[in-house]
C-alpha cells in the first residue's frame, strides 16, 4: 500500500473523544444551582432583617426568582456546550447528527432509544 492508501487510525470506544463534555456541563449546572439557592436564602434573610422581619412567604418569592435564574443559567450552559460541540464537530469534519451532539446527555438518549 502507498501512503495515500493506508487506512486511517480507527478510534475505539475507549479512544473516542466526545464533542460535548457532559460531565463539565453537569458540574456547572450543579454549582450554579447551589450558588443561586444560597443567594435566594441569603437575600431572604437580609431583606427580612432589614425590612418587616423574616416572613416564610417571602422565602417562596426568592426561591421562585432563584429557579427562574437557574432556568436561564441552564439554557446558557447546555446551549453553549452544544454550540461548542457543533463547532468542534465542524472543525473535525464529523457529522453533526452524531449521538454526542445534542441537548440531551448520552444516558438519556440511550434510554429513549431502548424504548423505541
């Protein structure tokens, strides 16, 4: 065989590099949930101490605001990682319809495929 006809190195499952790093996304989402939850409780305590006193119903307002912020953070983290995966796939010349390019993590995608 000549150099042009030599087969390329085939990647095995252990060598496979995923386009989207789901572990990193999970760590970011968990960290942001902890920070936003802590900020909601802290804001409740501070506003209660400064204002009319600590009222339990005000806590639910702060938690609701924290959940809204968590939704926005999750959209940014997951969407950003999917966008990075799409760009990485384009640079590497891979198909953009691969199993590791998408909004759902691989374990959820596998469960969905088993049901079908």
